[in-house]
DNA sequence: CATAAATGTTAGTGACTACTAACTAACATT
DNA sequence: AATGTTAGTTAGTAGTCACTAACATTTATG
């Protein structure tokens, strides 16, 4: 709709992801958006308003449930792969916001709360999936909550270390990481 | 040795961990250290010098090799537990610096490079340990490098999510996380 | 007690910060 | 022809930043 607004929002998000909310100035954002500083204040009430607009525009709220009820085929390897891919897809969509949430975790605690809330929801879904798999005798008797947490933690570890450090040694492992992780869990969890 | 210097360094590290290098002011640091702003500049050349002194004082360089050659008992469960505990111990010692490294990753890339370097070294040690275990027929034939990376990524995921968000849902899992993770790997990797 | 070192106080520098006001230019719509 | 919209320009406010200089006061040490 509004081209200038978009340019400003993009520049703001990109710079805040890079340097953090506090450390980036309106002047800097204006320069990167190739508009004058004044134009920024014409489009957005103040710095906080600009940030909140950027959040609203670039945060992708997940809809785990839908995927969970439709895409499940009750094969551990296939399902865990789908779940992991969905997780990475979502986190990559929200990468900028995730990075800002980390940097400003004491300044904007709401951001972190949102992430925690969604992670908790995802954990619950995985737990209930594991329980169903146990009932179907396709998964051994084990502490499903612990397994769900370990699985999510592993995905989180991979995502965050690549998101934080793009030139990371993990980058050469993008494909094989997922395959080997799923294999590890299937090996251990299969009935 | 120097009480005032220590007070300033402590306050600086604590506040930089909380808000980042850029966002914390000398005035703020002085107030928290209960000294006047001038005293800070009497003890340290400038803000960067203060930061570098804090780094020097509060960074704990690991000595993985020693632990690796002495503590290994060639039992997968015992050894992985020791490795994980050593990893968490080290990361907790360097927690403040780790958090600053994240927040200022584009401002002080050297910090991240140090972390990467040490992680890479630890990975190599685990890989060579896995290879030895295979030679001893105590571990199945598998991509040991992938396994080492997944193991480290899982530990990293747990550590970073607890370090970033202290009120995290993972906190109730501190003990059982390690046990279950080791079990998962042993289940899958044992010969 | 006397001297010296460490610290505090005050005032100030120049640069930068978020943000505002007043005015102007270009262009599209009515 | 009148008006609305969107943008730029210039100048300015009031506050903060890192950092310095000069001088007063406290504290430690001989």
C-alpha cells in the first residue's frame, strides 16, 4: 500500500536486528530507507511506534494445530521431519524479531513471553503426539515430556546458533543435521 | 587487589550483560559501582578499555584437552555425562561474556570468533572420542561428526535458552534434561 | 601528625539523541 | 483554479552521551 512506510519499516527492522532497538537511531533508519528523518516521524508517532508497527507487519503467528491435525501420518520419522521443518520455517520467518527479542529481552520482555508461549504450545502438541504414538505401540514407553523438550531444544540450538552467527560452522550441516537428528530420535524412541 | 577497580568491572559486566555495551552508560556503571563517574575514567582509559578489562578478568579459557585425556573411562554414558557437565560448567562461567557476545555480535565480532573457535575444538575432541569408541566396538558405525554436532547443538540449545531467559520453562528440567539427553544418545549410539 | 594517593565535586566540552515547528515543492484529485 | 497529500529543508529544543580539567576532600600510609 504505502511504499514509503514499507521502506522505513524494512530499514528499521533490518537495523534493529543488526544493532538492537536502543543502538539504532532514527537518522540511521531514515538514511537506509532513503528518506529524510522528518518523513519517519510523519509516518510513525515515535521510535516505539515505529518498532511496534514493524513487529506487527513482520511477525508471523504460527498455526501449529492445523498442521498437526492434518499432516500427521503416524510414522515417527516422517512426522518428526515435518515438525522440524515447520519449526525451522516458522523461526526463519520470525528471525528478525527473534534476534531483536534476544537483544532487547530486558527492555521488551513481552517479546520473549510471546516466544515462550508459542514454544510451550508446540511442546504440548509434540507431547500429545508422542502419547498417541505410544498408544499405537509405535513408540516405546518413556518420559514423553522430556523427549519433547530435548527435541525442541535441539532444534532451537541449531536455529539460534545459525541465526546468531551466519558464518557459523554449522552452516555446512544444514541438510544433514535434520536427517541425522531425526534418525537419532527414531533410533532411540521406536518401539 | 584494587577494590575500586573490581567494583567498577563487576558493575560494568553486569550491566553490559543486561543491556549490551552500547546501551549502558558510564554514569550508570559508576552509580552501580557506587563511585563517581570520574573515578571510572581514572581507572580505565575509556569505555572500550573498561570493557576489555572486564573481558580479560571474567573470561575463563577452557582446558578441554586435560579433562579429555584424564577423565575418560570409555563408558559412553559416563563420558558423555562428564562432557556435558564440563560444557555447562564452562558456559556458566562465561555466561556474561556469552550474553554480551550475542548482543554485540556485529559490534565485537572477535567475541563470537572466540566462542566459535572453542566450540570447534570441543567438537573435534568429541569426534575423536567417538572414533576411539568405535574402534573399541562400543559404538555403532555412524557419522560421528554429525553425532558430535547434534550433541553439542543440544547442549548449546539448553544452555542458551536458560541463559537468555531465566524464567524459562526449561528451568524445572535442569536435572532431568541431562539424564534424558544422555540416555537418548546412548540408546541410539551404543553398539 | 604529615604527606601522598585515591576519590569526590563541579563545570564544562562537543557530539549525538529523539523529536518539533515552520515553511516549501511537486503532484494528484476535486 | 482550489485543495489535499506527501515529501524535503532548515532550524531548533532539550536531553544525553563520552570524556576532560581544576580543585576540594577523604583515606591510607609512613
